[in-house]
C-alpha cells in the first residue's frame, strides 16, 4: 500500500509541472507584447511631433493668407487659395489626431486594467505586511509572498496562516475570470535534503506551487483553467544567497497575475498595420 501511495505522489508531481516550452512561450509572448507597446509609444510620439509641425504650417498659412488679402487687389482669388490650403492642412491634422487617439486609447485601456488589478490586490491583501509585496513590471502584476508565511522549512504543506492570505488573493482572481495566474515557487541555494519523492530544489519549488494551486482550487473556488504551476528552484534570486536573511528573502512564492491582453494586443497591432498602408 505504501508503494502505491509513493507512486501516486510521484505521478502527481510530474503531471503538475508546467512544461518548459509552455512557460518559455508565455514569457516570450509577454516580451513580444511589451515590445509592441514600446513600438506603439514611439509611433505615438512621432505622430505628436508631426501634428505640431502641421499646426505650425496652419498658423503660417493663416498669416500668409491674411497678408495676401491685405496686399492684393484680387481678394477673392487669393482668399480662396489660402482657404483651400488651410482646409487641407486641417484635414491632415484631423487624421493624425484620429491615429493618436486610437493608440492612446489602446495604451490607456491596458494601463487601466493593470492599475485596477494592483488597486484591488492591495486593497484585498493589504500593503502593511513586509512579507507581502505587490508591484508591476512591464505591465504585469506580481504578488510575492515570503516563504515563512506559506510553508515550514523544507516542507510543501501550506500553513493555516497562508490560507488566510491566499483567500484574499483568490477573491481578486475570482472577481476577474478573464485573468490567468502563474504560481511560481522559488527556493534559496541550500540543497534540499528531505526524503520522499522530492529530489532537489526544483522538485520542492514546483511542489510548493502545485500545493498552493490545490488550495486555491479545492478550498477557495479558483477555476483550475486560470492557474499555471511553475517552479524556478534557486535560479532567480532577489539577492545574493550569502546570508541567512538574504536566503530567507529568496525563499518565496510569486503569483504572476496576467490579464488577457489579447484584445489590447490586437487593437494596437491593427492600428500599426493601418499606418503602414
């Protein structure tokens, strides 16, 4: 009977690990989206500069037209030509304004979603606890929870204190069913010396991720399809593992909140294609 339990535990660990390809694809997609947003911002700045130039042209045309009216006997012909030039310049400005407005809307919506997520999380989880950090990097929201709030040393059993924190995170996730969350386990560089099915820090980091996911799904009602399990072992430290305090900081679980930005990606991509035509 014990062999069967161990076999099932090994199977659970292996099947819960996210594939390296899926995780790499997710990171690549996030980078691609950020690159596109950066490109859109550059294009936006270019449009603003072009608009300023056109505005200066309109001002010059108005002044020139007035001079012609004052100095020419054929006022009708000169006024008509000046008015036509001004009208063309104004039409060009309107086109630039429309393009600028579209790109600003796309970027604003994306920033608004990110801000809403951060505000909701900080309100639900609280920002006074130094062991819980919430921040935004490149448009993605990160919740970092210290290891001591979640697990005992060398263990992947979620503590009762951790469940109260995860309940607050679950509430925010449940309120936004279109979001995805990647649960990343991180360890320090001290080799894992436990027994059982875990071999090393890789196993420990992934097992901690899946343990949290099971709490979120089985006890807190989060949809499994919104969650991604990932383990980073000791290879993405916050600080050097050269002291007990630093190693404690590196032992953490990071929950990456990923708004489904397909709609914003498509909106910006569509606008960029229009401008190339």
